[in-house]
C-alpha cells in the first residue's frame, strides 16, 4: 500500500529506555526499603520514593505518544496530545499559539514547547487587540516529555504546516 501522498505521522514520547530505568530504580528502592525495615523512617522514605518512580515509569510507558502530528478527517494536519485523561485532537483552527521558549533554571538553560489550545466553545477568531485569551488550555512539553530536541520538534511542526513562535534567547 502506497501512502506517499499522506502526511507522515510524527510522534514524540519519553524514551522507553529512560522509562524502564525509572522502573528498575523503583524496584531497587522498594527492595532497599524492605532490607532497611529496621529503620521505620528509611522504610517509609525509600518505599514512597520507589512507588513514585514506579508510577512515573508506568506513566512514561503507557501514555505514548505524548505529542503527535496526525492527519485529521478533513485531510489537514492536526495535533494529538495524549494525557492520563485520554487522547485529545486539536485541528489547526483550535490552536491559538505554539511557542518554543528557553529559560534559565538553576544555572542552566531549559526549554519548553507550549501549546495554547482553544476550548471547544471558544470562538476561533481573536479579538482586535493582541491580548492573551482566557479561553485557552495551556499544554507544556519539555525534552523529557517528548524525548527529542525541542528545536527539532518545532521544525517538524513547521514542516507539517503549523506556525511555531521561537522565543529562545
């Protein structure tokens, strides 16, 4: 079957090896908690940390892909965002803004890819003034969430036809 005429799907998610490493770390902490059962504080702290790592691992392995460019029923590209609450598809007219940001945190630069999606009942036309809208849903992704360089993800989004505002310093 030749699909060369269709938009190729781009998907991004936390790398599987990183999620598996979190799971292994969680199991190690749980075993260490049982081994340190003579110390109640150590048991509680290591047990809680192990359970949290297992939870993060499960989340990273199950919620895949976190972000994808798909072809909507009308044939145009759309954004798919997968969360614990399920998958949400946003066609181009429901995307208010996509921004690539860069911040200094704890002595190093970190990036974020922000999406402002219009709520289902919000009008698609913006007001005359260029103010921030109150009827949008903000979704933020980091390199960890997408498992790829955010600049490369932004470039893939541009190639798919989306406008990405690059505000990196």
